[in-house]
C-alpha cells in the first residue's frame, strides 16, 4: 500500500500550521502565546516524523508564505485561525490513517487526536467526525 500522497499532504499541512502558529504566536502574549508556541513545536515534531516516513528527498518543501482565508489582526482571529488549522489537519491525518497500517496508522490517529484536542482548546466545538472546516 502506497500512501506517499497522504504523507506529503500531512507534511504540507504541518508546514502550513507551523507558519500559522509563527504568525499567531507573535501576536499573542502570556498563556495564549505559550500555548501557541507549544503547538508550533508539536507541529514541527509531527512534520519531521511524517517527512521521515517518506523516501529521502521526496517530502514537500514549505512555501515561503501562506495565505490565510481571513485577516488575522486580533485575538479572536488568532483563535479562529488556530481552530481552522487544527481541524484541517484532523482531516489530513484521518486520510493518512485510512491509507496506513500498523505503527504508521497509530501515529496518524494520535496526530489527529492531538489536533482535534488543540482545536477545542482554541474554542472550536468538538465533533464526532472530522470535516474540512
């Protein structure tokens, strides 16, 4: 079973999340900033883990910048962006889990759970089934 497209989507999604948390983390202070930086580090770790599952040199490279679907200028918008990023990654990791077996599948499920938990921590409603927000 080849799941290189799903792995590439996970790496690309993680790169977008890293960018988003870099922007939002710079706009926040106190506990929300610490939470954003923890999320950034978690996404860096997942990106590296997913890229390591791909043949050398095949992981997608991050974009220089990413467009957000809305302007991010205040706390409410930073929370909305974090929710969106995390919920989109839940879908990406669910797709990866469906194309994986064994330890790789368990890793994808764990990543999806972590993203769903972070989405809720930023104010997203919990959901029974992932969907692209």
